[in-house]
C-alpha cells in the first residue's frame, strides 16, 4: 500500500513539474479559435480602415475609361533597340566629324611653328567660378637657373554651373586642355598638338548645337594631352593621376584587341631599383589593357613561372579583377639564379601559338613583352622557329632595365624588337616608365594608320566618372587611416572609455561593416557612362627627321583618339520603363557577357567603387531559380546567355528569384525574356516581363489626347489638375528642355504642361544624325571648300530645344485628370461619422496613390498647412517618388495574385547598420488596383496609407487582450504574441525593441518549425557583386636581398636606434623626469600629427603590453576584394496555407499558434512563454562569404564563360616593313635628377 501511495505522489509531482515548465495553466490557456478570431477581427478592421483612408474604390473607378493593351515583348524590345541605335548614331556621327576635322587640321598645321607668346586654356590652371580666394596660392620659391624658360600664363575664362554637365562649372564657348603630370606641356610635339587642335572648338560647338544631348567631347593625343569640350576646371584629389592614354576609350580605339605575354627577368641581377622598375613597367603595361585583351605575366630565371599559379599555361581576360590579381602577384616574386631566356621565349611563343591556332583569346594582335637587364645573345634561332616562318604574327617589345648597361645588351635587346615588328625601350629611372611603356600602343596602331580607310567605332564597357579606377583603393586606405587615427586619439584621451563595453561594441559594428554587413543604397554620387571613340590618323606618309642631317622617314603615326561620353541614364530613358511595367525591366549586355545597364548593377560600396564593377556578368545578376549552388550555372542558362551575346533575336520564359529592400527580401517569379542586338554596336538589349500581370498594360483611350484638353476644358492646361502634393518619377523622360534648367522634375513637367496647352504646339520629332559625307584617305585635306559647305549645312539644321515622350505624357495627363479628386482631404472623403471617428482616432495619417505613369499623389491628416522648405524632405512623395519602382508598389502588385483584396504591411527594418527608432516608426500599407475589360487586366495604380507604428501596436493588443476566459491572453506574461510579415520581419511585438527585426533572430526555434512545416520557404540568394576585406600585408621581406652588406646595414641600423633611444632616455629622465607609456608614443610612430606632443619613449614596452595594445588599438589593414556572398531569405508559401496553420498547440512539443491575418500579408504568431526556448542556431539573413578552394579570379578562369570576339581586327599591313623606327635609348636629360636622390637614398638606406 505504501508503495502505491509513493508511486502516486511521485507521478503527481512529475506531472505538476511538467505543467509548470512546459505549458500555461488551464485558466490562461488560449485556444485555436481565439487566435483565429483575433486574426479575422484584426484583418477585417484594418481592411475597412484601408478602404476609407485610401478611397480604393474611387481610384478604381478613375480608370474605368482606360483601355487594356496586350504587351508584345518582341515589338517592344525591337522598338527600344531602334531608339537606342538612333541615339548612338548621333554620337558616332559627332565623333566622325571630330576625327575628320582633326586629321585635316593636323595634315595642314602640325608642322607650323608655335608662337612664343602662345597661350591656351589649361584645365588644371583655370580659375574657380566666383571664388577669388582660390586664385590666391602659396608663392613658389624663386628659381635662379640660367636656362629657366618663362612660359606664357594660361588663358583665363569664366565658368558657370551647367545642369547638363552634372552641375560642373564649364564654359561652352571653347575647349580646354588637360596635360598629365608626367607630360611636359611645352615639349615640342606636345605644344604643337595643343596649338593645331585649337581649331576643333568649332566642330565641338557645332556638334553640341546639332545634338543638345551630347555630353563631353574630347580628343586625346598620343603625346598625352587631352582637349575636352566644354572647358572646365580639372579637379584632382589628392593628385592628378589621369592620363587619357590609359583609359578604355583610348586604348580600345588605338589598336585592335591583343594577346600579351609579359616575361619578367627574375635572375639575381634584377634586384633593388631594377626590380622596382620592372614591377612598374609591368603595372603600366597592364594598365593599357581592356576587357577585349588577354594577358599573362611570367617570371623566369632557371625556370619559368606564372606570377599567379592558377593562370598556368593560359591567357586570362584583362578584366579589372584579373589585372588586380596579376598586380598583387608582382609583390611575391624573388630574384635569384641565372635567367633562362630560351625557356622563357619558347614558353611564350608556344602559348601564343596555341591560342592563335584555336582562335582563342583576343584572336587578333599578339605580343611578347620582355623585361630584363640584359641578354647573352639575340636568340635568332628561336624567332626563326616560332615567329618568322609564320610571317611574324607575334610582335616583340623589349624593355632594358638599368642605368649602366653593356653596349652588347643594348644591341641584342634592340635587335630582338626590331626584327619582330616591335619596339625597344631603355629605362633607367621610375619617372620615365609611364611615358616609355606607352610606345607599344603606337606600334600596335601602325596597321590601322597605314590602311587609313577604316576607323573602327569602339564602345567601352561601363565606367564611372572618376579620374582613375585605382582611386578606390586609395579612398579605402584613407578611410582606414582615419579610423586608425581616431582609435589612437580616443585611447589617449580616455583609456577607461576606450576599453568600455560600449566603445568595444561600437568598434565591433565597424568590423561588421567590413565583413559585408553594409548597405548599398543611396550610392548615387558616381555617374555611370559608356564612351564611343574612333582613332585619328596622321595622314602624312613621310616625316622629315634630323638623323645625320635632314632625312625623310616613312611613318605611320597615330595622332590620337576622338570620342564622346554617353551617360547611361540617357540610354535608360530610351528604354521607356513605363511600357515595360512594374517588376519588369530592361538591361544591356556587352559582347563579353558583362552588364552595361541593369537595375541590379551595384557598382558602389560605402561610397567607394567596387574593384570589379565593370565586369559583372549577366548571369551574376539574373538569378535563375534552379536551386543550384554558387557558380554552378546550368546549361540552359549558359545557352541563353550565348544567344544574347551573339545578338540573336529571341525570347524565353524562365523561373527566377530576385531580391528587394537592400537584399533583405526575396521573391520568386516566372519572367519572359525578349532580346535583340543593337546594330553597329557590341550590345544586346534584353527586356524581362513578368509572365502573369506583365502581359497587358493600361493605355488612355485613343480619343483622350492631350490636344483635346484645351478644347474640353476651355484652354485650361493639365497643370490645373496637379496643384498640390504630387511628384513624378525622377528618372523617367517625360519632357526635357535642352537650354533651360529646372530645380526639380515637377517644375520641368509643369513648364511643359503649360506649353502643351498653348496654340501651335507640336510634338518634337526624335533627333536623327545628319548625313555624314565620308572622304577617302589623304584626299580629305584638299576638300576644304566642301568641308565649309558641309559645316554650313550642319549649322543650318534646326536645333530642337526640347524632347518629349508623347505616350508617357499622354498617360500622365490622363492619370492627372482622372485622379484630381485625390487633392481633397481624407476627412472630406469620409462617408459617415463612424469613418471620421476612425480617422481621428489614428492621429497622423498619410494616404497615397501612385500610378503606372509615374505620378504619385498623397494627402495627410491632419493636413499640413503652410509647409516650409525644411518640411519637404518629410513629404511622402519626396521620400518615395519612384512609383512603380518603389518596394511597396512592387510587393503590392505581387500580392494581388495571392489575395486581390489584401494589403501589404511593412515597417522599416531594424539592422545593425541602420538601427530603427521604434518610437518614430511608421507602418506602410499598400494595395494594388487593377483595371480589367472582362478577360484581361493590368495594374493601374497602387494605393496605401502610412500611420504611426504605436497605433497599430495599440490596436493589436486591444484585440488580443480578450479571449475565452478573459484572463491573460496576449497581455499576460504567459504568452508572447507577434505580427510577422510575409518575409519573416517582425511588425509588432510585445517588446517594442523587436520591431523591424527578423523573427528568426528572436525566436529561432519557432522559425525553424515554420520552415519545416513549409509555412515559409527558404530562398537561397547569392550576391556575385559582393566585396570582402582581405588582410593587407604591410611588409614584404622578399624585396630585400640578404647579402653581407645588408647584414651590415641591419647591425648599423640597430646600433643607431639603440643609441638614440639610450640618449633620449637619459636626457628626458634628467630634464623632465616624466614617464610616458607605450600607447602615448604609438601614434607618433604611426603618423606625424601636430596634435600629439610625446616624442620620446622612456622604456621599451613589454611583450604583454604590445599584445594588448595591438588587440585594442591597432586595426587590421585590409584590401577590398571581389567575392561571393550568400544569404538565406524567406517568403511565405501560400499553397495549402490553412492546412499548415490550423494545427493545435501540443504542450511544449508545439508551443505556438500561427494564423494568417485576413486581408493582409501578416502572420499572427502566439507562443507559450512558459515553454523553454529550444537550443539551436540563430537564423540570420546577413550575407556570409562563399568559400571556394580557389580565389575568385582563379575560379572564373578555371570555368570560363562564352564571349564574342570584336568584329574589327586589323593586325598587319604590307607597308609596315618600310618603317624603321623601332626604339631609342633612355632620356639622358633626366638622369641628373637622380644624383641628389641617390645620395638621399643611400643615406636613408644606411
């Protein structure tokens, strides 16, 4: 009996214990019916509220007269391609006129002497507009040199801000000249070119008058200067490193594509400065290559080795990423042993022969660049075997390094270049490397110049308006220096605060930013563009040179390259996004498969350009939904990519996944792709349209033209229907005036709406390029009268002051007229007192509407009267003006096909990088309005409202505070209740700090169950445009040769440092008796700063202090590197959702209820708080790096993708053998400069 009683008591205790720790009491228990009731009530009340606030039904009635038009993707893409091609022809025509004028002017005038008092507009010396302070500069020291030449000052000019040229101060009456830092402007060949090219101003101005959309025009000379129109003040921070001859528009036009093998001698004699010069030579050669070129760098001594091991036995495309990898590899090679030239040359010739036979690589020019300090003999037998018997397909360029070289070395190295259609250069200083390396460009251009007939038209890949791509690395380095300085100073000011938890958390967040948790939104300070360019030839056959007297020498000289920029925004405006519709887009792909224009091209991180922003592949932004791993692209996808690159016309339906909201939301869809080539260019246009709602579009009725407006409304313009609180899409081309500037797109549109209403309005025709009369060869310089007639004819062409998109303007005016009633306040539209009280209870509310034509309207309650300019930034339409491109618009249209009656609710996300101020948070609700004609429908607009987040939370907890027994419910501590959106982000929680956080971060155990039950589906997204931060090596011990002299230097350096330290210790100890810690001096050692004044160290730091100091204060220097990052995002799966959700609570085995809130995209999640959280990994939507076995450039090289080789290839000409110029020695005049520098170097070295 006792045993039975004992057993019963034990079971009772276990039962009570189990109930205590696993579930709520019966009195506090919530049933599934209660949760369902809450979800229905909350959803119904929100829906009723939304109907009143948004006036959805009236919006729908506003479009009842609109027509539904089927969207023909094939016609749409062809029409866009035709418009883009016509625009490109205008630019090409302008460049052709510059080329023809430059060639004729040079033929007539380049031999004329330049007046001694000649002045020109120097871009770097022009005055700032309206800035007298900038004219005052620090006086330079006087030079008392006998041979000092006083040059005339630069011409002064008045500059004005010009909106067309990105609000840069310019003068459109003439051009100005930029001269690189390494080029002397008054050198004979440079100043002559500047002088004769002044005549191009007339043609620059005529081009701009005939095509007001034209951007910068320029002529880049082979001598280094660049004449650009309009004139402007050249800005360079901190120094000017721009050289037009290393830009893509120059390099690709100057010579046909090329395969290049660079051989670098790493024998024992190539140490010290010779090694540094060799590295500088290779770096400058790499800077002259573009996306259509292929290259590899090999070092040789006893063996031949690739500088990047994974590039072995191959050539790699000269993308920014690959060139960066090659340059980094230059830091790692050591000099030793004896050079085996035979092995190196054989390896290079055999590699180029493989590519030549297989039509791989550039499949045009081929060259070997040999960098050495001497050769034993000329290796004639190798050239006979590998080059001469094939009619010399490979050019050989030789770079002899060193001040003191043998005559035999000069003779043999020069012979190797001259015998193989190349060029020889002798380099003895770093200063002359850039200028001398560029000689190979002129040699490769000879076949182009000799044939004279063809001027290849070159379109560049996308690039940003910065002086040099290397500036990105500099800016990142400057940012890290600032961070390091701030750490030093912070630690010195207050060590306690520096070591505090708060400060450590702040520094941790900085580290997290480096690890990739950064936003890529709002990076608009860079202008993305492409350029079109053409080579300019010297039409002379011979030139008189001084060589043992006057001598006529056969020449084939490239004068330079002419071109113009085309802003990508101008091309995007021609893609008529309003015709494509919401969640559709157009993009352009180059012949290499790289993106020129794409809405998901993200070239900037933290306001700095990404290292490989201009070589983002099409399949790295079009994420097809095939559940494959990173870079495991399907055959179907690569086949589609090849068809697009080959510029074929076609279409295909594909399942895709895409991200929104700064890569925090993802969705799946089926999209229809249409593509066609843009003729006379390397580009292919692609249009992607959603398969369901993308099939049709809204159009105004044909009898509702803008011209009828003045008749119908008695000369009232459409501007009368846009009086207050409206905006238009800032990136769309409604109408553009070429001669006036406006403060906003709305102001410009209002101007044109007034003009349309005036009598005599005519829609301007699209500009077409004027007829271009091409002369042949050198005869052009004789046709001066014909040229004047053509110039006169071009000047008489009427100039269009403006351009308008008739279809878009008509759609906008239709929307404006039919939605003018939206200007009434919300309270005026309230149908009854109950609705009015409803509105009043919610306080501040914004109701908004955005239409398919890009028009956005909004109203506030209570209304804001007499708003000043400082308030406009808080206006809804000023913050979200992009209509169909806004996230809430896109999500609302998608939601229509889930539940046509539902609203999409969202709050701003709360992340580490952008914390959310919950007290000021607002909730946005959006609903798509479709218009149909019975069997077809299309999205016409999206309506919605915003209100304070705390009002929704109050509403939610009022509803969930009541249940069956009216005890506890969501208001008690026994239950945790959440509103979670369709992507897993918390909208409402009992803990306000949870607002905007990812639900998987707060309750990973519940999120795991929801994913397992397929309530949420995981979407794996890979960011192929990510940036990672590799640790940067600050020292390179391989750069020093450990010779006996080096060991002596180390001993002397140690002895000197110890003596100085001992002297300072004694002196300071006696004089001041002060004590300084290691961290007081550390900043002095890092960087000389005027604010610090602790120059001495009293005792060497201990190892422990050093370790602690490095851990807390010193940052790890990093280098931004392209990488892949993957993330797992989540989306609500609506298939069989009720079956998945209507499951009972099972104690702590399933301690939660989930219900869909009616007419919304939100889930109501109710969790038993008495059940312990299950241990498990925390869900994260943050990106993590994809780790491969190879570096990213190596991985891409191992798995190459298809590319289309450029059409133009001119690599040889029979007359080239008549040209004798194939090299010259180092510049002797500059050698004197290195004498004092050498003294300083030796003093520093020892």
